[in-house]
C-alpha cells in the first residue's frame, strides 16, 4: 500500500513539475515577443518608420493636422504611448503635422456640391464628410453650411465638411379612422365626405337574416333602397347583443375605428334597415 501511495505521489509531482515548466516556457515565449514602443513625437516620418521597423513594429497614419508647434512632416501624436509593451508586428498609429495653417478656407456656401468640391481641392484642401438634410429654401445639392467656416483661422485639419440641401420627403396625408357606429347614416355620410374620404355603396342588414358576429352583415342593398327602408321603418330593431338599434343607424364600418387611413380612401358603412 505504501509503495502504491509513493508511486502516485511521484506521478503527481512529475505532473506538477511539467505544468510549472510549461507555464514558465509560455511566459518566456510571450514576453520574448514583446517590445516597448519608442517615442516618436517630433521625429520625421522617415525617422519614425526606421525606429519602428528596427523594433519589429509597423506604422499607420491616422491623419494630417495643422500645428504651430511641430514642423510639417513630423509626428504629432502616437498610439500606444511611448514605453508601452506590445507584441512584435504591432501597428503604431501616428498623426503627421502639416505645420502652421497657410491656406485660407474658401467660402463655398451657396455653391452646388460638385463645384464646391472642385473649389476646395483647387485650394489644396480636402473634402470631409458631406451630409444632406431636407431644406426647401435652396436647390437640391446646394451647400447650405460648411465646417470650418470661410476664412477661419486656427483650424485643426485640411478637411472641410459640407451640409447640402435635399428635397423634403413627401408628407403622408393620413388620418385615424373615427368611430361612426351608433351615428345616423346621414350624419356619418356627411362626416365621411367632409373629411375627404369616399363613401362606398351603402350596405344594410337583411330583415330575415340575423346580424353576423360584430354586427357586420354580408347582405348588400342599393343605396336608394336602403335609404327608403330607413325612412319607411323608423321603428327600432334589436341587435344580436339584445340592445335596440334605430333604423338607419350605422352598425358596422370598414376600416375599423382607430385604423390609419390615407386621404381619399373608401369607407364602407353598414346600417340598420
């Protein structure tokens, strides 16, 4: 039994030693491929590239900006910061100085977008982001604002962003269908017509046939006969729910109340004969 215990202990010791060795080897391998990012601020682009390549790193340019401190062609900022440990082949992002601003920002407000683009590029600047908004007071694609503004001083970079006029989206002429049930046919019809909708041929419930669930009947009668029936039968009728409904009263409609409908839509009304 002791021999078995000793054998198991020996095996466990060997496994622990192997795990520790693997962890140490992995740590050495990881840290062996790490390098510190050099300081690049103020260096020329060629000098920065040389230092990064010597350290096994790559370079990426994030933009060009005006600077009254750093000469043109030198590094303004970098990321990661100097001294940061990174893996080899890591790409260090930098920005390059254009030196002090020497080019006046042109005024392109009121120009067509295409002409404004040509004007900006002719001055040695770049076109930045271009956005369009609905604006009915200027022709389509006309520049209505720019950033930086014309003749601005101390701007950050050579890009000019534009805001252009675009046609407004056509407004949807829609309404909410009112509840006409319980109204007299005359009042409901006037409300439909005055609201700018169309009235479908009148539908009435049949005297013999029971009213369907929800009060809507499939029987259809000409408008003239329905009106005459309504005039000739002033007596009250009883719906399937047991409540009396006067003759000529709207008992169902399509579209249903609360539904969104467009102008000029056709309204179907069902009345009690």
